[in-house]
C-alpha cells in the first residue's frame, strides 16, 4: 500500500501510522492478512520513497511482510512492487478465456 501525499502532512510519522491502522482494519475485513502487505510512505510529487530512500522521512525504517517463502524487507515502493509474488497458474487445467463481447455478422 503506497501512502501518498506525505509531503502535505509534513512527513508525519503519526499520520502514516494512523493510515496503516485504518487500512489494516479494512484489509482484514476483505480477507487479507495485513502482515502480508507492505506499507510505504511516499510523495509522488517529489518522488520520495518511490525508487530511492527519502531523506525527508528519517523515522521510516522500511517495510516487512510475510510471504510463503519467508519474510521480505524493503524501503521503497519499487522494492514492494518487486516483492509481489505472482499467482500460481494451474497449467494442468483446461484453458479459460473471458469474453467481453460477441459480434455476429
């Protein structure tokens, strides 16, 4: 979860933790484990914590998430995206393709 616009909160750690708490409650309600989700404070406008660690948030020590392969850690949004595990696709099952529209002539 990218927590954007941290620059508008003056890089507030308290606001970031408040958003994590609120979002974790929602994540639990929809059936996911919040410990398996990375939370990254970013500023898209300034590029903070997107590709490189930001000097504006010295309180941020990085994210940690639990996966099937173990614990994964990182500091940036790019690290979090790289840590996403692709879903397992059953290659031994029949192929299914969704159809959006059928045109008959």
